[in-house]
């Protein structure tokens, strides 16, 4: 299940597990964010034993958005053991997300 997190819980969340995490920076008004949402749901279902996925709304969580220099959405950040290993920007395909996970050795 994709979890919704906020600035207050962000650091604790990314440090809470050794499982790779994808953080989706999004906003309700963002059409590309709505396009990528079902893809993330599919990935969450298919890889629930291997990765975690969480969403953070940029309109209500400016601290984390600024800290990670998120300037366009959707932006996906990839974490393992609390470390930011990479990002993608835009509504990309499921295969490109899988390719990124494999490139970062998270799958």
C-alpha cells in the first residue's frame, strides 16, 4: 500500500528500513502526477516484497521539497538505508521506473 508521508515523518520514514523506497513528490492539481499514479500502484502491488512507495504532497510539505531540490513534478526519489540514490522527473513509463530501480541495484 502506498503511504502518504509529510515533512515531519520524512526523515524517519526513509531511515526506518533497509528496503528500497520510492518517494513520489506530487500535487493534486498536477496532470502528469495523475498519469503516473496508476503505474506506482502497479509497482507497489507487483514489488511489495522488494520496495516501498510513498507520496509526499509538495503543496503541504515545502521543507522536504526544498531540501531535495524538487522543482518539477512528478519527481521520484529513490532511497536505500536513508540515502538518496537517484531521481526521475516527469510522468515516465513503468518500464523506465523498473530500469532505474535495476540501474540503482534496488531490484
